[in-house]
């Protein structure tokens, strides 16, 4: 590999775009999420929902109106909105008839629960007609939901997270559900709004740490702003929201679940709360504005050249349109975060090439339902074209992605990195949680005269096999030359390593045509209607195998992967490789 020397005149960057040269150690977060005592307390609290005592807690003044209607600047899905007017819900390619829908039945997936009970569908419906045109559909569904859930809180409809989303969407789309001349119905809607707020007053802090608790407190603040006499609740809610933010995001702005999907949702909730402040002309708290600035920079750090998100920690490849409409709604203008010190993602931009790297342990089990064993994985794009990807999509488990398939999407083999002896770098347990594996990542990044250099190593295979996996990446200034080296090194003072097979995988984007070279040590990667890249490996056996890639709507696409097979030797092994743009 080319030797690289430090760049003496590297330009200064602002805080969101700075690079910290030198080595650092990233350890698995000590925040284990909700403690056992907190989870037991939360369980007993939910049991009280069935008692007359909880019903008494939800009683109070009947509000006559909302003080204002916040403006939701985030665009809905017009296709889904048309489907609602045609008589069925549409989510990630799956239809659900509205007529005869049992809203008390368990939902098909958590995504469906949020869509139905969080009233996210109101945004989609609003896209496809005037208020007069879409109000009948909105009111009809609203009446059905109230009949099923208004009087008796139950899971999942009244979970803190879905209740928080419900208040945000009821507030933003109040004209669609409160335009009726039926005063009894209007009173029922407003009373349910107030009951939900009282429910969250007591239950927001009992929601799981992270996005659920954040959204719940967003609902409390919104109710405090929009219901008459809500000043005390607003003050109480702001204190809770600030506390929830501190536990939901790292100091660099990344969500503790390390999930781009959760990052999107968190920014969305904060943006909708800010709209409620604007609607009643109350100054937005400084901590809310500062949080949006940090979280947007972190989100931008995971975007490819096409503007969409990479496939990390269960997320699919969210397309640029969704990202752009959210960023426009925030009004935040900032640079992408290139080096997330806590969130753990590294971003290297060179020419038209973007390289994204997962350089941290996975999230702890209680913080991510679809956490992945992806430490060391990379994604690469050339301009608007993705080249190297991860399979992604484990969080989209549901009708199109069965549970067993989703579990496979969480494995190390579903990511563009090294897999030792067909094992995950972090165990995925039978109950779906993450077990032992990566606890420490050592990272060394430098911006150099001829390009960028990044070296990381993790201990995911030390306990079981006695090997440390070290990955070295060097990217030229123009982004046309990416050199890598993957090493399996014997760990000191640990289990004595033995020879074991390993595989280096590079999952390809669906539009990549791959063919082996005559010598069997390389492959040509032609981007459809785009550039030509060459892959070379210095050792091992190279092959091309089938793979899968999940798009942002949760739809699987067949694709290919480059697979380099070799054997780790007890004294240590090294496999160099090259990706070069040749046309």
C-alpha cells in the first residue's frame, strides 16, 4: 500500500465536520437502558390501566378547543393517502382493508402499530385532497378508533410511544378530525386528547429509554402548549423532555440505539414539537434548537452520494426524498458529522466517493430490537450510485420480511465485513437480543496529504477464537482508489487461536453487474449506466454469490456479493484488497 504522510495544511473544520487524529478506544455503552426494577415497575404500572383508579386519574376538565394547529412541514406518502381514500391502509407494500378492521386485534408488526395507533396515516391522507375531500375518511377511522380505545387504555394503543405520536398527529391534523358539526363527536375527540395527555403525565418516564420516552415527552409538551391552561404541564413537560433527550442521544447527536430509523423518528418528533411552539408563538427552548442542530448533523453523516441513508442497525436504505423533506422541515443547515465520537460511524468523503464505516460496538440489547452484529462493516457510493452496501432491513420485519429472514439480516454475514468461522462478531440470542461479542473498538483515523487513513480493530472474536479483527482502509484524495487490509491477529493473554476459516464479504448494490477476471483474483463491477470499478484481492479464493438488499420501503431486492474465502492461521493472517475506479 502507498505510504501516507500527515497533511500539514489541512483546513480547519467546524465542530460538526472536524476530525480527531490519533487513536481512541470506543467501549460498549455503560447505559443498559431501563433497569430490571424500572421494567418491573413499568409492567405493574400498565396493569393498573385496567383499574378504576387509573380511570379516575384520566378524568379532568373537558377542553372546548385547541389553542392552535401546528403546521406539519413533513410531506406524507401520496400513494398511501390514495389507498386510504380507496378503502385500505398501505404500509411498506402491504394492504390492510379499513372496512371491518378490528382495531383491538394485535397489529401485524410494530410499524403497523405505530401507523394505526400513532395516527401517522393522517399525514398521508392530507396529501391527497382538500380538507373537505379527506375529512370523511379521517372522521370515519377516528370514530372507529375512539369506539375501540377511548375509554379503556390498553396495549399497544396506549403505550407511551404511540400515545405521544398520537398527540403530535392529532394536533397537526386537527382540522381533519375536528371539522364535524357533530358536537358529541368533537367533544369526545377533545376529551380523548386531554385524557391521553394525563395518561402521559404519569407514564412518559416509564417508557423505554430512547425514542419511546422521547416521543412520549414530546406529546406532553405539545399538550401543554395547545390545551387551555396548559402552562404548568408545559413547564413539567420541558423538564421531562430535556431529560429524555439527554438519555436518547449521545453528545455528538447520534441516537443511543445507533439506528438511522430511530434518528429519523427522533428528529421528526422534535420538529413537530417545535412547530407547536411556533403555532402558539412561544419561544422555542434553546435545548430543543441545539438538539436539532446536533441530531441533523449526525443524520447527514450517514447519507450517501444520492442523499439517502445507509443500511445500518436494522434500517433499510431510506431514500433521499424522505431525508430531504425531513431536513427541510427542521430548517437546520449544517455539515455532515464525519467522525461520530460516541455514535460510532465514520464518514470519509473524497471526490465523488463516500465511504461509511461502522466503527463501534453494537447497541446494548435493551436499546435496539433490531441491533446488528456489524462492527467494522463498510458502505461505499460513487456519486449518486451505491457500490458496496449492507443487506439492511431487519427492523422491517413483517408481512414481506418474515421473522427468520429478519434475524438473518442482523448477522455479521449480512454486512460488508469479515466473518470468522461462520460466526457473528456479536452473538444474536434466541430471544432476539444481542449477547456477548464486541465490547471494545480501537480506532485510529488520520487525514493525510494523499488521502485518508482509518484503522479499527474489535474484540468480537477474542473470547471464542482468540483473534482480534483489524481493518485498515486508505482512500485517495480523489476517491478513485480504496485500499483495504483485513487482519486476524492473535489476542494477548487470551484463548490460544487455532486455524479457522473466514470469509470477507462485499455486498453489492442491486444495479451492479459483477464478473470475475480471468485470473480469479479480481472482479469488474459495472454500475448500470455509470462507472466501472475493479476489485482485486491479494489472497484467498474469490467468488460471486447471491445476496439481498432491503430498500427503504422494506422490499427485498436480489443482488450479488463478492466473497473472499481464506483460513486464519494461529500466528496471524492478513488479506489485502483493492477497489479502483477504472472507467
